[in-house]
C-alpha cells in the first residue's frame, strides 16, 4: 500500500517544522547556546507534562490554535482546579480508588507546563490520527480476537506497562499526558546524545556520528535510534521496533522521526512524525513544547511496594473464575 | 565500632591512588613498549573516556585462599592462565562444558551459547590475582554489630525465602543488579558499558539491566540524606586526568545488603587508547572493620549496547515460587497421612 503515501516523510516533517516556527512567538535576541564541540546545546532537565489532548476535540473542527484570550481563559480554569473537557488529564484524571491525587507529583495544577496554544498535539488541519488501513484493522482485530478471554490468564497477557517492561510515557514517540514522572534529561557528548526518561528510569544513548541502523533482524522495544543535526535541530530516526511494542496498532515497519529544538531559553520543542505503510494511509505528526524544569531526576520505582495493580488484577480474575465455576454447578 | 576504622576514607583513597603506580611498575615495565600515547580530550577539555568498554574478567573479586599474600601473577603464570582459558573456551564451543548433573549450572543455561561463556567476549587481562588490592585481597571482616544485624535479618527471613516475590533477591526481581553497583563489578555476562561525556555530566550506561547513571560533575552536593536510591547518588569531579565519582545515599539492600551507610569512591583513569584503569574504595564503618579497595582494567571493545531483557520469557522466578508451593502441598499431604 505504499502508493497511498502521498507525501514523503521528509517533506512532511519539513512542513511541520515550518508551521512551528511560524507560530512561535517572536522571542528577543536569544540564540541557542553551543556545547564545547559546537553542537546546539539542548542539555538540561525538561518536563513534558501537558494538558493538550493528542487528538483535537470534535467541536473544534480545523481550529489548530486557541486565541490568546481563549488560552488565558483555559489556563485560568485549569489553575483553579477545574479541568475542562478540552484538556486531557490521562492518568491524572480523578479516580476513586487508585491514587491520592493531592500527593506531590500527582496534582496537575502544580505541574510545570509549557505554554501551548495548540488545540491538539497532532498538528495540521485534521488534528487526528489518520484512518487505519483495512489490512491493519484486520491484523489488530485478529490479534485482539486471539487474546480475547485470555487477558487475565497470566502476567504475560497483561500490557507491557503493567509488567514494568515499557511504560507509556517512556515509550517513543513520547506522548506525555498530565501524569507524574514527566521529566526528561538531555546530556550531549561528542557523537552522542543521551535522553534519560524519569519514567521507568530508562535511557536512550543515540549516536550522531552518521552510522546506519543496526541489522533489520534485531528488534528492540524502543527500536534503534540514530541522530543527526539539521541546523539547530536534533533529528532522530528510529526503526527496528518489535511488534510487541506496537504504537497505536502499528506494525514492524513503523518509522519514527523525532525533532528536538530550543525555540527559547525555557522551552524544548519536541516534534515527531510517524509513518507505517502497513498501518496508516499517510504519515502523521505531533508537537509538544516541554518546559525547562529543575532537577535532579531521581530514581523511579515501578512495582516495588505496589501490590494492588498486578497481583490483585490476576487474583481478582481467579476469584471471578471460581465464582463462575460455582454458579455453573 | 568506628574506632576500628582508623584511616579516614580520604587518606585511604590517596594511598590506593598511589598504589597502582607502584603496583603496576612490574607489569607495565614488562609489557611491550607502546607508542607515545597522549590523553585525548573532549572539546571542553575533559579527559576523554568516551566509548564502549568491557570490564569482563576472569579475575575474582577476592583472592583465592591458596594465593594468600601473592598480589600479582608473574608473566609466565598469566600466560599459562590465558592458555588454560582459551582451551576451556574451545572445549565449550565444540562440545559444551561438562556440568554436574542436577546442579543449577547443569539445568539453567547452555553455556556454549554466545555471550553466556564469558571467554567468548573480550577479556581485560591483568596480572592481579584478585580485584581487591592489598596484601589480604579480601573484603575485610564485618563489624560485630553488622554481624548481629545480618544474623537477625536472616533469622527473620528464614522459612520465608519463597513466600512471595518480595522475598527473592533484587536481581531475581529485575530491580537492581548488584554488579552494576557502584562499584562497577564484572558479572558472568553483559559486563559491558558505554561512557558518554557532556558539559557538566558523565553518563555511564551498563548493558546489564540497561541502567544508566547520569553523573553531574558541576560541583553540586549530594541530594538530601533521606532520599535513598538503589544505585545511590553519584557526584563527580576531575582530578587531573582522573574522573573521581563519590556515591552515597544507598538503600540498605543494594549493592551491599545490610550495609547502611555505604560510601563508594570510584576513580577512572584512561591509561592508554584501549584501557581505563578502574579503581574503587568502599567504606561503611558500621559494616566493615576498614575500607576496602579494588582495581581492574576496563578494556575498549567494538560495537554498541543493545537492549537488555530481564524476565521476558524467563520463568525462573515463577518456577521458584511454584516449586515452593508444590513442596508445601506435598509436605502437608505427608503430614496429614
């Protein structure tokens, strides 16, 4: 189905980069500092928490940005603790039983948020993930049918996130929400850029020395990333994903291009484009401004002391089975 | 028992730092005269330690008892050891090493598989008979209160080793690998690491458990004492061409179980194009009667680090616990009859 790809991913990415620049407020005379070896200096700790939903709320149509007035009103409501339906709270949405959301790190009104007037993280007039191709729908439906009734058989049937193998906010492309543990630290060395995610304390060491991707036979949860600099922007190209870490129904041909730049001193602009000719009829792109934050990034605990999420899910399923068996008699 | 640790750590580190010069005189003088090598620098002038390295070694942490007092092998002894290792590896690749039936080694892994026999990957050979330096070459004795603490914890844990996953070691739970430390110690496999240096930071990524330490070298102090982390809190600084890393804020579970105030000082010095001399000193006056230090060469290797899988498709933990439940049921049946 490659014929259905009207735009090359490179052209598409360039378009997005252009739109971001056009939209960025005219900053003063700030210029990106340089590391000692002359690459743009992106180093620092950034928070990628955002309230902007991935897809544009239905009522907004092709409206890509809020006006200053609309945005100010929205922020005011959020800071007062009223989160309107235009904002996506994700894991930070009120839940009855899981967390005390007033605890530090869970309270979204205390989070560091980068100013973002976008109505959705996905850019462009549609602001939505493009429709899934029929064969991708079939592939995903078959997989779901195979899993149906086995969701609670064992821990191996549970999602990667529950198993502490790959957390949602850690996986790439990075799609943050308003959830906790949203720090990202960047360290640049000669020929490498290191990204440390607070969530799951996982690290990507990305070479920028022009090397090719690893053999297509080697598949990794986070794929294989190689980077290069385009002007002041770090461009990271990732392939070699497994089908276990499928991104929104993607297949093994998932190709991700991420762009990191600093439009001003306090902001890291993160943009990405994904394409997968086996899954979507065209590439799609999103952008997320991240706000400079105070470090350090501490260690992160996944399952330690956390019994309710995993053990209880499986135990609950066993109890239900027993109850079902009894009722059948 | 603080009186027993008479040397301050600072003094001790200086002694250790001075030691390799003396200790190395013999091996270094005997090794082939190398071409003039100058310490490369990063663009901001730091000594350049970047690259992919391995600390894979056959040198044991503690000196074997029959070598008491002997800190270095002679060249002839080292050559014989290397030859023996190569023969062992050839045998393993061709036929597989004989293992004793029924032992964990026998049922656990096929050691002829790539990467599982440490001889298959590059080894950093050196003349030392143990990683721990000094005439004793062993971890010093525990203090009486540490012995008491360990005994009490063991007594409490006894009979509950298989109750649940929380009773199993951290490594079996994929939470932390003691060899990743700090101090960084070699393990039977995946003893590889990558170093990246940025302005104000050094990153050390270990292949084992895919853990990375992002170490600031900007002079900041340690984090608050009440924050404890599996891998502690590391801050670094440069002393000449040596990266010195100071780590505190460990939990009492890792990397040294029951040690409550571990302080680790690591020194990384690039001594030639292919070698970093890695030295460390560990102290905890409530745990050991004196500080102890080790050193081993870390050698440059080709390649990159790949993702690491811990428990995926690995049923060791589940089988351990299942086995315990079956044993309990059988014991109950027997008692009932």
